[in-house]
């Protein structure tokens, strides 16, 4: 009888405890439901920043490497220098070839000038021979009159005819020489143009080699911190081979991949809360800057093709870019790639 009485006395305590547990569970459940109704959250988000690869624009052996892993660099700082001995030798050879081409241009112009002088001589010969022919014609007319008056012999008349024929032939020969000289000038002018063009090509190659020589010195394209190096001194690198990357350590933002059914009340300018997994006690404020115009799947190497017969609907995610407010307070602890949770109020 006493045991039954004790049991009856303990029953209200158990009931009270059970009720309290249900109330607490109900309260927290209500809080969770109310939070889920009034907020959109995602843990598919990370910290992003600008990462710029450092690439050589010419091939060569690494002569000096002025940075180490995770070093800080300034924009325009010399980070890598390639051996330029081969390019220097090529430049000297090209410059010697260029000087020879300059001499070829001078010779071509001199030949053209001589041809021009010869042309002037030919024109003068034509004028002179035409004067001689005119004189021969006049002499022949006089001698013909004299022969008609029997003042001279036929031989003298024949001599006058021969002089006229000779003068006429000399005029024809002079005109032929003039035509040949004019054709030669055209050829020589083309030769001068060709020599000048060859000189220009060699000058362009010299400029190109000088430009390549400047490429043997690789400068930091932006300020930041070096990532892991993929090169060492003495190594041969091809043009375009990534040497290392520079991480911008002054500007960070968050890219959150929200589900497509979470986007209804997300818009640029909306404030969000950011929690960094690496620093759970640190609460950041952010503001939505923009929403991607395509889902993340559209940027994949093999985007899905829903026209196939084996279609399975998958909830898509849309990248949302979020600016971090008061960046100066957090840039010393933030790192690109850190996982974060993003909470956006939808009320």
C-alpha cells in the first residue's frame, strides 16, 4: 500500500517534466519554423576575391625568382626574370642585317639616280640628233638646188642624202635608248621600294625582339599575396605557363548559391547576415550586389540538356554576389574559399 502511495506521489513530477519538455521543444520548434518562414538561408557559399595568374609572355629559363610562397607583393614589382642571352644575340644579328639592308637601299637609290641622269642624257641626245637631222634636211635641200643648177656633183648630193639618213637613224636610236632608260627607271624604282620594304620588315623584327626582351622581366599585375609557386630558378618555362597566382588581399566578397525557389524576395541592395565557418563568433553584415543571369549549371563544362529522354528535375542554384560591409575590419582574417552561411530576411 505504501509503494502505491509513493507511486501516486511521483506521477505529477513526471507529468510536469514531460510538459516542460514538450513546451521547450514546441518553443524551439516554433522558433525554427518562424525563422524558416521569414528567412532564406544557404550554406552553399564561400568567400571570393580576385586571383590573377602570373604568366610569362616569352619562353626561356628562369634567371631569378624574387618571391617566395605567400609573399606580399606590390603592383609592378619585379617577380621573375628570364634569361635573355639568346634574345640579345638574335637582336645583334638582326641589327647587323638591318645595317646591310640600309646599304642595299642606298645602292638601289644610287642606281636609280644614275638611271635618271642617263635619261636626261638620252633626252639631250634626242634634241641634238633632231638638230643634226634638221641641218641635214636643210643641207640636202640646198645641195639639191645646187645639183639642179649643176653647181655640185651627184656624189656631193648623195653625201648630203647619206648624212640626212644617218641623222634620222640617230634620232630613232636616241628615242629607243630613251624608252629603254624609262623602262629601266621603273625597274629601279621598284627595286628601291623593295629594298625599303625589306628594311621596314627588318626594323619591325628588331622592334619585336626588343619587345620580347622587355617580356623577360615579369612584373606583378596587381598587389596581393603570392600563392604556391609552380616554378623554380633554372627551370625552362613556355610562354603562357602559369608561374603562380597573386591573390588580392584587400577586397573580398561572398558568392552564395541560393536555390531557385529562394530567389523571390532576393534583390540587389538587400541586407544579409554572414557567418564564417572558420570564425563562428564573428558576425558579418553584407548587401546583395547582383544576381547571376544564369544558373551555376549553365557555366559547367558539360551543361545539362533537358531535351534528353532521361530527364530528372533537379533544383537549380543561382549565384548571388554579396558585398561585405566594413571590409577593413575583416580583411586580415578573411581568405578566399572560406565557407560561409548566408541568411537573408524575407519579411
